[in-house]
């Protein structure tokens, strides 16, 4: 199998891919504008002011065209710039025929296409330059063998944001509704913003650590979590490779205290932003070690050791926010300044592709199949 070569600056391919990416964002945003009742997330609609949307559309479209032009100049052979221009033209045509603005009806079910476009745009803006200019694994290309699989995970988890949101809130609603927590929740909401935010991060991470730990230690649960650990090419996109059962269960457990404590809406929103960025950052292929902060907050180096194929690091570094939680429970790996030489499940043959990986945990018996056992138990 031929290996994908790492993209190099000056070949015209990087600018071409960026141009196509931005053009697709514009096209997708225009498509959302045609069907906002079904393709936009209700919680975000207040942010969608027509004037802001028009300017954002114009800026991203201009950037896309600029990168397409750069791709043409750097490499006349590449077709990437040409494809980008076609998508840009389609987006402009669709935008020019948009109907007049009208109130958005609330539907019982929506697809979070707007959340998908926003998150992938922001994440790509932050993490692609980071991995491009400050990579840890120099030989790892953005278009490794399984990048399409990771992209599918990213897309599906975002499009189903409403479904996952309902399933995540369900345990808290069923278990803790009507048991007289109003006074406690009022007290929590009265705490100043910064300490309240750190309290939210701490209690959520404590519950997340617990759920994460059991997904490693219980063979049946490891079937699902092994999907996340199957990737050998860790990068910002690979963090999305999580089986739906794993995603719902661990997020429900980690979100449970947020609903029980009744944190203020501003703290809850800030928490969502922080956990979204930190979860992606923890998987990024970047050599930035963040100095002494790596002992205070979870960093790529810290979490990469959690994915390490080295037996001495198995079942370590479960936390997603604070390393001291692992220190308390004895699951901290003393990494120093070192990084794991390799990540993944070693020489285990794991199925490729989203569909096969989704079905795999339901069809294998962990007591008989070595490929689905936790590495520490083989």
C-alpha cells in the first residue's frame, strides 16, 4: 500500500484544499438558509443576524477565491482551484435566489448542519495550521489512510446533535427531577463566574474519569471504546472517532453533574466551548508541550500517552481537563518530556470504515477474540 506523502508549502495543494474546504462551507451555509427549520440548531438561531451572516459569507467566499487563485499560480497542473471555483459559483447562484427572510418554525427534530459547519470551520482554523507548522509526527500526513473514516465520525456526531443532546440529558431528567434541589442549585448559581466554571470543569471531569475508567475495565464496554483507540494516526480529527454507544454513555455521565448542580447558563455555555476545544486539542498532532501548564491542564502530550501502544502506559491518563484527578486515583503516567513512539492497538487487526466499526462491538465476543480485549488484559 502506498503511503500518502506529507503536503508541502509551495506546491499549490494546500491552498487548493483550503479553497475547496471554504467553498463547501459557503455552499453548506446557503443550503441551511433554504431549510432553516430542519437544518439549524434551535439554540444557535438567536446568533444568526442577517447582516452578520451576509458579511461572514462574503469574507469566507473571498478567502476561498483567494486560495483558489493562489493554487492556480503555484501549480497550473492542479485541478483543486478549478473545483473550488465551481463550488463557489454554485454557492453564489444559490445565495442569489434565496427567499426573503422569515421567522424560523420550531420543529420537533432538526439536523445540526449549522453546528457541523461552524465547528469544523473553527476547529480547522485553529488546529490545521497548528499541525501543519508545529507537528509532532513529521511523517504523518493530514490525508492518512483513515482520515475519511474520522471525517464521517465528525459529520455524523454533529448532524445528530439534537439526538445526542436528548439522550445525554435523559438520565439527569429521569433520576433527579423533582427531588428538591432548587435551593442547592440557587446557591451554586450565586458563586462567582470563574470559580463556578472551575467547579463545573472539576465535577464533570470527575464523572467523566469514572465513565472513561469503566469503559476500559469492563470487557463489554471496552468493545465500544476500543473503536476510539483503534486509530494509529492521532490528530485533531481523529478525536471524533467514537462509537455512538461510547459517545452517549460517557457524555451522559460527564454532563450529569452539570444538570444536577444547576450551573448558570453562562457557565454551562462556556463549559461546552472549553470541553469542545480541549477534547480536540488533546488529540492534535502538535509538538507544543505548554510548559508547566501540562501539569495543570490536559495537553496533547498527556492524552497521547493515553493512546500509547506501549504496555507501560495502558489504562493511564483518563482525565480530559485536570491531570491531578489521575494523580488522586493512581492512574497518572509520569511522562516528563517524553512522547509515545506509537499509538493505537498495536498489531491488532481492527476493521476499517465507519459501518464495520459500528457493527464490530455487537458481533465479537471479548472472551474469545483477542482483538477486542483491552491491551492490558491480553
